[in-house]
C-alpha cells in the first residue's frame, strides 16, 4: 500500500472537512459582532435576537472547526514526520505562534461569550465578540503564512541537513502568503455572506419574520458585495504572482502545453497528460493568458512541455479546479450586484430569493476548489522547489494509515451528517421570541 | 541555563498546564455516567466545564505546537512512533468536543444517550492514553537511528505503561470530582465529594506504586541521585496530595482543587526532571535518544519563540484566570434554563 498516497488522501480529507466549517466562522464572527454592536447602540430587541440566532449558527460551526483542526496540526507529526523534521525550524514556529497568539484568545473568549450574557455588561460582552472575530482571523493569518511558506519558501538557509530560519521578517511578509491570506479571508466572507443571505431568503420567501430576515439579508449583502469585488481584484494580483513564483502551476491551471506569445485561455479543455497536449479545446481566447499572467497580451508564457514531466502537477485536477473556482467567482460578483440593485425590493423579487437559497452550496464548492488548486497544483512538491511530497512522509506502514483513513472517513462522515443536520434544523426553524 | 534547557522546561510546563486544565474536563467526562443520575445532573456536569473546556484544549495544541517549533525532530519521531495511540486520543477528543454541542441541541432521550456514551469514551480514552504515552516515554521507546518505530500500539500497553495510564486517569478523576464540588450543590455535590475522597485513596496507592516502579523500569532517578534537591518534586507531589485530602475534609473545595492541580504539576515535573536532557529516549540504544540538544531548533528560532511565549503565555494566563474566576460559581437549574446552556 502506498503510504504517500494514503497519507495525502488522509490529509486532504481532514483539511477539506475542516474547511467546510472554518470559513463560515471567520466571516460570521464579524457579522455577529456587528449585530451585537447594533444591539448595544440601539437597544433594539431585534438585534439581540439576530445576535443569538446567527451566533448559534456560528457556534455549531465553530465546534466542528475546532475539533477537526487539532488533527491537522498533529498529522504533520504522525504522517509527515520527515517534513516536520526538515522544516520544523520555520513551519513549526508559525503553528506555535498561531496557538499562543490567536487560538487561545478565540477559544477562551468564546466560552466567556456563550456563558457570559448575564455576567458581563452589554458593552464588555460585545467587545468579547469582536475579540473572538479578530482572533479567528488572526489564526487564519498565521496558518496561511505557514501555507504560503510551503507555496513559496523564503527566509531560510539549508544548514545541519535541514531548512533553518534565516530571516523571520521575510517569512512573515512573504508576498505569496499575504496575497493568499486576503484571498482566503475574502472567500470566507463571501461564503458567510451567501449563508446569511441564503437562509434569510428562505424565510423571506415564506414571508416569515420579514423584518428580521430583511435586516439580516442586508448585513450579509453589505459584506458580500465588498468581499466579492475585493476577491475578484485580489485574485487577479494573486494570478500574476503565481505566474512569477510558480510558473508550472500556472501552466497546469490553464492546460497550457507549448511556450508561446499571446497565450490563450481555453474556456474548456481535456488535457492529455501522456502526450503533452489537449485532446479537446473549446472557446480559446488568444492572448488572454498572457494578459492574466503579465498584464500584456503579447507576453510569452511557458508551457508545461518546457518542464520535465516529474515536475508537473496533475494537470486535469488543477485545470478543472481553477475553472470551477473562477466560474463560480464570476457568478458571485454578478448575483451580488443584482441583489444590491434589488435590495429594497426583496419581497417583490422571489426569483432572486430562490437563487440565493440555491446558491448556498456554491461558495463551499468554490472554496474547496481553491484549496485543491493551491495544494494539488503545488505537487509534486510539499515545499515548492525545496522538498518533494514523496520524501516527506513518515516511516510508517500502509495498513496503519489505511486504518486511520477509514477512521477519519467514518468519524467525519458522522460528524458532517449530524453537524449539517443541526445547522439545517436551526436555520429552518428561525429565531426564538416574538420579534417580527 | 542555556536556551535548550529553558525550552525543555517550558515544554514540560505546557504539558503540565494542559493536564491541570483539560485534566479536570477529562475527569468529569469519565465520571459522567456514574455521577450523573438524571438529565439535570448530567447537564450541570457538562455546564460546569462548558465555558472552559475549549480554552483548556488549546494547551494541548500549544504543547504540540511548541514541540514542533522548539524540537522538530522530537515532534517528528514522537508523533509518528506513537501514531496509533495519538490518533486514538485525537479521535476521542473530537468525539468529546462535538458531543457537548450535539447533545444539547435536541431533547430526545435516545439522542442524548448516544452523546452520553461518546462523552464518556471521548474523555476516558485520552485520560488513560496520555498516561500510557508519558510512562512509555519515561522508560524509553523502541525506535532506531532513523526514527523508525519498532513496535505496535500493544507494545505501549506494558505493565509500567499501564500503571502510568492508571495514575493519570486517577489524577484526572480526582481533579474532575473536585471541580464538581466547586461548581455544584446538593446531592450531586455530595456524591462528587465522596467520590473524590474514595479516589484519593486509590490515587495514593497508584502514586506510591508508580514512584517505586519508576526505580525498576526507568532511569529517571539517575538525575535525582546526581542532584538530590530534585527530590523536592516527588515530595511536593506527595505533600500536595495529602493537602488535597485535608482540604477536602474541611470543604475548602477551591483550595483542594488547587492542591490537586499542584499534585499534577509535581507529578509531571517528577518525570520531566528525571528525563532531562532526554525528550524522547530510545530503548534500543541510548545513542538514538532525542535530547534537548540534538533535537532542538536553531538558536534563532528558539530565541524568537522565547520572545513570543514570554509575551503571550502570561497574557493567556491572565485572561484564562479571569475566565475561571467568572465561571467558578455554582451551576444551578436556573442556569440550565438559559438558551445558551449546553
């Protein structure tokens, strides 16, 4: 049994499952903090109900995010021990900083927030929610600096047979990581906006508590419009930087085989990885890839065939993940703009409300595709250009990993089923109390 | 004190804090089916740790993260060697965490019974296995020069390992029962009080056996013979344990819990001080052992991380102590009526 493949599957399963819950907590924490602040300022009961209703949704997601996060940290040691020993000097410190600086704050204060309604003044209680939201996003910062280092390692030297820290500031200000951070947090806010708007739309369609859900919808909308436009612009900058730092990933994203000027983008293609070409290409737009990569329609873009086969990532997955992510992202911008135009006529726009309900799963798909693109597109490297994934795995045996992989699938399957059932039930039931 | 030595003791300290914080959560989760006679009892037990367990668990993540940052080679070999045991702990902790959340959301008795079971399993398994793992580290783990582990999960379940597991389990059970005496009242509090008193006797026996067995199964006492002052650690453990019993009798519950916390810290440091400079000794050949010196990060990383923890760990302690003070009052039936309660 292939330990590398099994360990990769296990890490992928654990990460992707973790990431079904965490993005919503990043954005929703801020929205709940906004709602609670409105409550403190206006003293209107409706904002208290909003804080509690959306807060509960946040809590279920948070619980699932927390418990599935621990296994991620420990898997570097259990399954990727050669990697841990080789880069722990840098990578390990980033994870440790995340725990001490951010995760402690979030976890401790969230407990205080849940149980502290009667013990704390309104102002202190709302402040705690802001700190929880801040800490959650600060966690994301450190985790993505760590991942950004795997994508584009900086600030190290090879000494004593391993990568040692050489310039801490270079690691922290890694441009790749910062672009990735904005991209991920922006995406998390988009997802949160869609969830809040989608659940609100469901109730608005039923004319259920229209005041409550119109206000909620608009808070989601404000975040959604800003976040979609932000991610669209930022995604473009990220693309340019990937071209510069990970040219092989860029070529795989676009199934671009031959080095050419005026490189095209294919709306759809079926890559033939054996023969180094595309079997099918549909809707090719000349020069667009050159423009996306270099902001110049004439620029030369290196093709996959100019790199040795053993340095190329799986092209089909990378290509499709990128297509799906960008396609969905374009849809997000459009529907947010439409929703913005119709924001004062929501009840008269049932088609929009229906579209919002059915759109709830889409940002989840987009955000998972984004991770697939980032991680699969980086293969065969675990640290781009520095360490191969196949050299990183622990000296353990296949059956051991297979057992835990099955364990993960069963346990996470159970948690996912129960978790989403509870989320669904809470969302459909709507808020407590008599508020309209 | 050099950098490596400082980090070695910080490493021990972080594990000790994890054991005194999440230790009582694990203890309560294990006592849960035995002390919780009614659904109200059970909910009071869960809510007694409800606001705190999550922040407590972060000490585990930090202990793991600091092992990774300061001693990457230990992190790599320890976690891949103890693969099955660690995965069992993680699966159990996942179950425990979601069980609190899931159980509270639906009132159906059958539903609650399912999560009652997982709370017990999710608490008992880690409480036992942490002890098994650490006792095995004290006596040495069969791994070679390349860090490859020559054994299975069952290799760890040897007499000394199991004794360590039993000791940790009893420490956590007593610690949990004492926390319940602080946060509950009436019949449940009385049961918790009696349980703590009975557990104390078993704990005393287990602790004495463990201290004696360590003489035969481990080399921990070598450091003690070289530096006799270190004997203050096991002496502190025994005195703190005695104090726990006296304070319990006087119904000074918070003080008894603190004495129990001191017992746990002293027990952890009994092992840590005996291990030094080994972090992860090999039972195949002492030359393969990973020490604070041959397994540490670069001086630059150790220094940067020292600055980070010197700033943030005290801050964490301040707000966690604040949270503990906020939630050290009695959990009443009235509290259970709030919609936020578990």
